[in-house]
C-alpha cells in the first residue's frame, strides 16, 4: 500500500461516525506517516518479519497452496481484544469479502476468527 493511500485510509477511519472505530487519535499524527529505514530499527524489523510470515502463509505458493501454520504460530502472540483478532492484531485491506479468496485462503483467514 502506498503511504498516501494509507494516510487516506487513516483519515477515513478518523472520520467514521458509527462509533465502531476505537482509535485514540491524539497519539496518531496522520501527516507524519512516512517510510523509515528498517535496517536501523529493530522494532520495524520485527514488524516486517511478522508481516512477511503472514503474507508467506496467505499467498499461494507456486503450486497454489497456502500454509496456515504461519497463522497458527503467530496467533498466540497476536494482539486481540476479547479474541477479536481481525479488528485489532490483523487487518485485511481491502476487506476479505472484497479479495476473492480461494478456499485455502479462506481457511487461513478462519484461523483468526
């Protein structure tokens, strides 16, 4: 996702009037969202490793198979609120209903439900 698109996404969340979005906005400076050199930040390297593991399990390999063990391994250490992983620790963008998931990808997503 491009940084401009991510900033636009944050602005849409901030403008949400339904009350479903529960973000403490005073700690987020949307205009300050920028790229950082990951080689100088251990926390960014950890975030990259986790995101890469999720993607590696979710994206079909050259044979068309997904690997749900990545999700199963990450789930115990993934942030959640009342076992709600998909709104807190794992965010699918665009929404999973709009992604055209194959049956294996859907099964992978079910690990988080």
